[in-house]
C-alpha cells in the first residue's frame, strides 16, 4: 500500500504574493472541512489507473469527505481536468470556505488550467462569494481576457458585499470591453444603486434593463422594487411591484420595508397582511423594518402584534430582529417589556446593550443605565462610541454629573475618541445642572472648532435656566455659523419672553419673518385601536373636536381647583393674561390627552407622542390631570419619556 501524504512546499514558490501567506499548514487541513480521512490507494490501483476521477470526486463531495482528493492529485494518482477543479471551487463557494478555496487555487496555479477562462471565472466567483473582494479583484485584473461571466462575477461580488460604487464603476468598463450584461448583471447593478441610495443611477440601470431585454425577469423586477424603495421613491416601487405578474418573497418584503422606512406604517402593515394571505413568508429583514416603523410612530399595540406574529412563526429572538424588538418596546414607552425581551434573547451583543442603555436614557433611568453599562463590561462586551453616548445621555437626564464626567474620561481607556455628539451631551449635562459657565468653558477647550450644534445645546440650557445673557451669547455664535439653523430663533424668543423683554421678542420674530424662517409646527398623536390620531395646536379638524374641547375645559377647571396655575411665560404673544391662558388650553398634547380620555377605558395607560419638546405648562397640567383621573400618562417628546402618575413626573421636573 502507498500512503499518500499531503505536501504543500511545491506550491509556495509558484503563488503570486497575495496568496503566499496561506500556505502555512499541511494540506491535511482539507480533511477537516468534510470530516475526511487520509486517502489510501493500493499499488495496483495506481498502476492500472482504475481510479475513476469523476466518481471519486462526486462520491467524496456527496459524502462530505471532499478535498482529500487533492492529496491524490499531489501524489500522482489523479489527473484533474477542468470539470474537476470547477466542482471543487463550486463546493468551496457553496460552503463559504475561503481558506480551502485558496488552496484549490494554489493547485490550479501549478496546473495547465491556470490561464483557463472558465477556471479563472470560477476562482473570481469563489473569492467574491466568500467575501474576499481584494483577492477576487487581483485575479480579475490579471486575467488576459474576460467574458460576460467574468464581469458579472465581479459586479455581483461587489453588490453582495454592498460595495455599490465599485460595482457601478465596472459597468461602463464592461460595455466598452464588448460584453453584454444579462439578468444577473443588471440585478446586481440595480441592488448596488439601492445600497448607495442613488436614484439617478438606478433610473439609468432600469433603462438598461429594457434595452437588454431583461425587464420582465422576476429577479430584476424584484431588485427594482427594492432599489426604488431604498431610494425613497415608493410611487415607482409600487408601480414596478404592481406590474409584476409573478411576485416573490423578495418583492413583497422589499416593498413592505420601503413603506416602513418612509414612516408609512399603516400601508406597510396592510401589505404585510396581504402577503400572509398569499402564503409568502416574511424575512427577518421584514420584521425588523416593520418594528422600526412602530418605534418611530410609538405604535405599541401594533408592535406587540408583530411580536406575537414573530413568536408564532417559530423564530428565535436573535440578531437584529431581537435587537429591533427590544428597541421598539423601549421607544414606545414600555421599558419593562424591553427588559423582558433582553432577558429572553438567546445571545446579546453590543447592539443589545446599547438599545437597553438608550431606552434607560430616554426614560430617565440613569442609575439603571449605569448598572447596565457595568454589567456589559463584566460579561466582556467592549463598549463602542454609541455605548458611551447612550450612558452619557442617561447621566444627563438623571442629573448624574459625576458619573457623566467619569464615563466621558473613560472613553480614552477604550481608545474611543469623543465625537461631536459626545461633546454635545457633555454640554447638555453641565447645562441641565445649571453650570452654564462650566459648559461654556468646556466648549472653548474643545480640541476642534465647536460646530453649531454645540452652541445650540448651550442655548437650550440657557432657556431652561432663563439666563438671558448666556442665551444671547450662545445664539450669536449660532447665527455666526448658520443664520438659518432650525429652532435657534424660537429658543431665543422664548428666553426673551420669559424675561418679559417683548421688544427683543418682536425683533427676533421680525428677523424670522423677513428671512422666511418658520417655527416647526408642533403635533401630538395617540394610538387608539391600532389607528393613529394626530393633533395640532387649536385643532378644529378632528371629527370629535367639540367633545375634545369640552373634555379639556372640564379638566382645566378641576386641576385649577387643586392648585394648577397656567404658566403663561410659554406664550410668545404680547397679549393680556386671559388670552394667554386661552392660547395654552389648546396645545396639541392637551387635545391628544382629552381625546385619549374619551376613547380609552378607565384605568388604562395613555401614551402620547410629540414631535418637539413638551412645553412647561403642558408638563405641569398633565401632572395634575394624572392625579385627577388616577391614570398613568406617558408622554414621549424629542428629549425623553415622561411618566406621569399621581401628580408626579418621572423626570422630577428635570428635562
């Protein structure tokens, strides 16, 4: 018997430099790929050439003992042909085995097939599918001739690894080379346009789909739906989708995710139900997009329904689906449910911890955030810049000044350089604590020129503490950097109004009018029986407007009887006290609250969302309302969650 021992030294000198480092172990490593054994071949087998190469290879691959055949090649027992190497490369590609694929390539380089176009195409495809784009491009660039398969393999590789720009750059080169694209080429190019959000390039590739007769292909059309949806052009996406004669899971999921990303949650959920009826299965990506839509709108009940559907489908809470579900509960005001999801997750990672930290920060649970951060370090998960931003925000919202300073300094221990959002949060931390001079000094000591958002944070803190002088200084710095920066004029006008400086208020309002600068309209919304009801200040369009206004008038009278006094400093109008109080009565969050009280059962929790910071008067009024109606009222604004219960707010009037 002859024992065929694997050798590798003969390949090392023949490999181009990018592949030399891989030859560091015995070719016996191949056996571990498919639990193989060392091949033993008899003398008579070799001499009589009774080994059927194709059968041996096929048998080896089917029985998962595959690449030990390379040992037989090396000791001369096999004479491989093109199909032989192609099958080995295909197997490595299917299993994503890059190291083994490199060793097969090493054999090919030492064979007569090293310049074979078909083999080289397979090598490029193997490297690209295994994620080694550098190696794929090296082989691609060294090829003396290329065909449509070569170009498509490289373009597809870039697309699958979300390198959209690189894929698009190759396309005109492909056309100049005389190669015509097929449905796989065009589908990959369309996907690339979606990855980089290039609507203009996507339209041009769409035209090419018509030109080369691939527009009716289901894969191309599904890619077009996804591309238009990713670029935010839902009209075009829906048009292509509706024209699809034979829809598939890709097209359904792409359209649903597109609507979800655009904030059109109702349409996304409607399509989701239709897809289920037609027996198409949603992907993890679909669930994630829908849950994100629920998060942005604060649709807790719809999020819970998706959670139940997710569990019914048999999926486990892992990866980005579990993290998105956790994030949905935290952003929808149900931090307790977020904690339950976190505890049930099969595996948690830095994203999971970050989601919990963000949730605790938004709910003002600073001490819990600090505990969670320490637990994260204890279990060996290294924090990233988002982790520190989250814990700093939590410290800012919970008045944890010393802890915030500690964690800001701790960033350097983990080689994380503070970015602008971290500096903004530190200014916010100091500003909320009333340390405006320290906040100003902190800004002036920054290693980079403070951007406009830094000074805007100081302006916000100045408004909070009614410091007219510091507010004017911060506003001036903002105007120097960006005269039209959103919200600056309104904040400055609020500061002047609080100080009773109505002439200055009038000047600011004139600047806004002359410059065409408009205050962002405030709106609040509530979810009742899976429907979203949106309100604006002085809303007169809602079908129940009369009942809503009467309800608030009754509430206003009751809360006045137990101590509520309207804070008219939030009215930027130079009118008498009575008119100011009337103006405050019809703020959007008050109308949303009155509507919710009319349309929800007694004792149930009310959840209200607002697109800007809740005003001080509404905050005070809702505290009293929670005492009168004996219900928990949760309000989410752009800063945080406010849990009102028994006349108190979870923020402790520190927001």
